[in-house]
C-alpha cells in the first residue's frame, strides 16, 4: 500500500525538496504552507504523485487541528511527518532584539511543531506506527553570537525530539532529528526581512548545502526498515566546521 508523507513548510527550500524527494521514493504527499500557489506548483511538479494541499499557519493551533482532522480518508493515515516549517527572524544581540521576532520564532519553530504533532499523533498512536522527523539545526546544538532566540528555538526542537522519542516508544513510533548547517534557501532572506543582498552574503565564498542534500537524508531515514531509527543527523557543508566556523575561499 502506498505510504503517506506529511511535510510542513513545503512551499520553499528544505520542505519543498523533501516533498519532491519523498514523491520520488513512492510516497503520496500532504504538503503544507501558507503560500497556496507555491504548493499548487509543487503538486504539478511531482505529478502524477497524489498530493493533498493544506494551507494554514502552524502557529494557529485551531487551524492546524482543523486542517488535519479534515484530511480526506485517502490521505488521513500518515506514515511520515516531517516537521520542517519555521525559520529565523532577525540576527541581533539580545539587547537589540525585537520581541515580535522572538514570538514569531518561538511560535512557529516550537509551538508550531507541537501544534502539528498534536494534531497528527492521534492517528499514529491509534495505528501504532509512524515516523516523525523534525528539522532542527546546528543552531540548536551550538551558540553563535546574535543567534539567541533562534538557537533556543532549535535547542527546543532537539530536546523535544529526544523526549518525544521516549514517550512514543510504546507505540512503535520513531522520532528523529536532522540538524543541518548552512543550507541556501529562502532562510536568510526571511531572516533579513527581504534584504536579498545581505542574504546572499551568508553563502559567499563556500559551497553551502542545497535543500536537496537535506532531502536525501530525510528520504534515507524515512525508507529504513521499521526496526531502524536513524535518530539524529548533523548535516554540514564540507566547508563548515561549527556553527560560526565556515572556511571561505579568499
Ligand atoms: P525557507 O524560508 O525556504 O522555508 C521555510 C518554510 O517554512 C516555507 O515553506 C514556509 O512556508 C514555512 N513556514 C514558515 N513559517 C510558517 C508558518 N508560521 N506557518 C506555516 N508554514 C510556515 O527556509 P528553509 O527551507 O531553509 O527552512 C526550513 C526549516 O529548516 C526551518 O525550520 C529552518 O529553521 C530549518 N533550517 C534551515 C537551515 C538553513 O540554513 N536554511 C539550516 C538548519 C535548519 P510559507 O511561507 O508558505 O508559510
Ligand atoms: C540555520 C543555520 O547557522 O544560520 O538553522 O542558524 S544557522
């Protein structure tokens, strides 16, 4: 029987690439995001893979729950949940940070992940199967200057992954984290509020990961046999040694 993958934040970057790669591996898809036209384009790109599109803000718990409850029967039994939606907003020392940015990051990266997980879990626990793959970050494992709230949000993703794994053991549900380093997506444009020039500089002088590199790893994890959990992956560009240590060609 065809398996169903539910990918949040599939309208861009890592989520989109992951959805495409999972379709290539034979999964049918539930894809989510706020930008409907991007998700329509994704569905067309993976045709004839069956795709169900959900547009909601992961920060909105009621909308998230309603979207999952409203899934048509043929997409309702989720095998793999990829909690990917989120991002960074701002890069300032804590004393200059914007509390609105902090709210957006904590609400999307932490509460949003919980909202989606809470909505999907009843089906997984009832069927005693499933795999939850959370997209964390090297930022959740190492502090870097000005990373403050974004780093904290990804540290929360990391700890939630570990604790959820324990709680869900009796249900045979696997929980894992992929923590990428620098991946060139819309991430930095979002972080710098549309400043494309500043965003591009983040990736100057070295070869960052592509979204497809992360997607490859997610597909590898999602296609292991049921007794295997690739639980924790730190995925870096070859030029990156630590969160704030990137070797750039002069
Ligand atoms: P992008 O900005 O390219 O993609 C972010 C995705 O998340 C979009 O599809 C966006 O969809 C969705 N999203 C963001 N906020 C919300 C929200 N409130 N509700 C619903 N969907 C939302 O960035 P990436 O692909 O790089 O980021 C994906 C994940 O990877 C994030 O969790 C990020 O923290 C993490 N990550 C990124 C790294 C990088 O260097 N790029 C490295 C490590 C981790 P839409 O706007 O349509 O709602
Ligand atoms: C994204 C990677 O190093 O910009 O999570 O925080 S970093």
